[in-house]
C-alpha cells in the first residue's frame, strides 16, 4: 500500500507493538488533483493476530452506515491531507459460563471452596499457606485483559498467650484496691470490680461479695486474652453501742455490739470478753475502745467514749449561824452554774438566802450542778438561824 502523489509506501514498522484493541485508528486521504471534489463515504480497518494466550483474535473498525465527509481539495501533503477517525464497532458481549474454585498449597480443607468468593477458615492453617482462586469452565481468560487465577499468601504467625500474675485466692471486701498485672505491658482490663480498664485496678468494695472473672486483652495481634477468678468475701463492720459522756467517778458500764463473739480492748476496758468499761481508768478523753473478731476477713469496730473528770462541789458556810431577822445573804460555791434548793432560798439561780423567809431553826440547803449530760455534782450544808438578843443580831425576839 502507498499514499501521496509519489505513491509513498506505508511504513508498517511504526505500528509494531501497538495495541490493536485500543480505539483511535484513523484514515488520512490525500487529494493531489485540483478542482476535484469528493467525499469519504466508507472506510474499514481490520487487525488479525493472536492474543497473549496464543488464541486467534481480530479487531475491526469501520465508518457507520450513510457516512459522508468531504475531502479537502488539493490536499496533497501530510499537513493538509484530510484525516478521518474510524470508530470501533459497538462492543459485542461474549457469552460464556464459568465457575470458580479455591485451592490451598499445602493442601488444606476449604468447606466452601466452590460456593463462596469469601472463605472463612475456623480453625485456620497452622503454617504458611498459598490460597489460589481459579476460574473454571468456558471463560475468556486473558482475552479480555484479565487473569483466570490469583494467589495470595497466608502468613502464619504462632499465637501467644497472655498470663495474669497470681493474686490472693480471696480478698476481703473492705481491702484497698489492688493493682492487677500481666506478662504483656499493654492491654485492656474488664470485669466486675475493675475501676481502671487501662491499669487493671481492682476494687473489692466496688465488686462486692462473690466470685468475679476478670479478663485481660493484650494490645496487638495473635495474642490471646487471659482470665482469672477473684473471690471477694464480705467483711462486716461491728457497730458498738453509743455511750453518753461519763464522769470519771461513774460506775463501770458495759459496751454492747451487734456481732457477738469478739474481744474488746482499749483504755478503760477491764473485761475484754464482756466489754466492761471503767471510766476511772481513763487517762485521756476520749477513750477509744476497739472490738475484734478473728477470721479470714476479721470483723472490727471502734467507738470513742468521752470521760470528764469530776471536781468536788463545796459550799461556803462561813456565816453559820445567822440571825432570823438578818438581811438576805449571797451563798457561794466553788463552781458556777448550779441550782440552789432549800427553805429560805428566794433566788435558786443566784443563791440568795433570806432568814426572814425561813424563820428560826436549822435548815439544810443543797446545790447541784449539771455541767455535762448525766453528770451531777451535789453538795449541802446546814444553816442554824437563832433569835438572839444581841446588838450583833439586830433582831427583837
């Protein structure tokens, strides 16, 4: 074949290696005679050869029906010649049927090897394995630019097991939180009683009584989680009976508790089994009394008992005896805040004694003070009221 006015042969070597299946092929027409007018009405290109699989194959390109395009007049050079692109024909579907199959090397049983493109192997191989998906049956293979098989390597990594460091077989409910650890540095902790999932802090009080399973899940691949069981034992707290403020001279009292069977101890305890408490033995107030029941999770209880030192109350009787018609007098004591009681007392709070109100005779006057709850201090003395004919008495009997 040739082209142009000089009938130049076509150089086919420039086409070697081109992909015939790619569109864009064109026809260039030279018009080397002036005043001739013509049109391109039909053109076709056909490539025949073999595919990469050595199968016969051909590609054709042609102008559509009723095609007509004018040719430039006197276009006898490569720069002026008319160029027409010959379109590829519409794609024609290739009808075929095919199946697929998974195979493994080394051999490994694949239950759904011909029924699913997504296979799940439980358990999986325990060695490096190549898995290949093959297309089977009548299929175009590489003719359409694809492949009929694909292989991927399953890279087997032996799994590792994490281990939680041992803890006490049983923990008391009132213990402080404990730090759990494992042989892998990073991971997450979960389970009843875990109050910090990152560090593995376990709180027996938050977990409560019972047997609890704690899980450690390491961070990373191919490391299995580990679990441990932690037993939490309830630890009751004994409640000791409250006592009022006691005087140092009060009689011994018994400290009660809601859980019997323990031992009492502390300042003032004279009977550790029955909890007898003697205020006279307390050196410093308040006195702390402790209660203890031995066991895996000991029962404990404490109470503070206030003890007040009792000071003796004394009254001033320096004006005894006095005249029956004397002036009211102020009675005195070594402690304030008490109440005066007796014949002739006209002001119980101030301690005013009026001889005229009592008349002649001998009278007992008392004073008591309640400075603290349940602590009374009482003192008394007698007045002798006489009717004397004396200038000192100033009375007229």
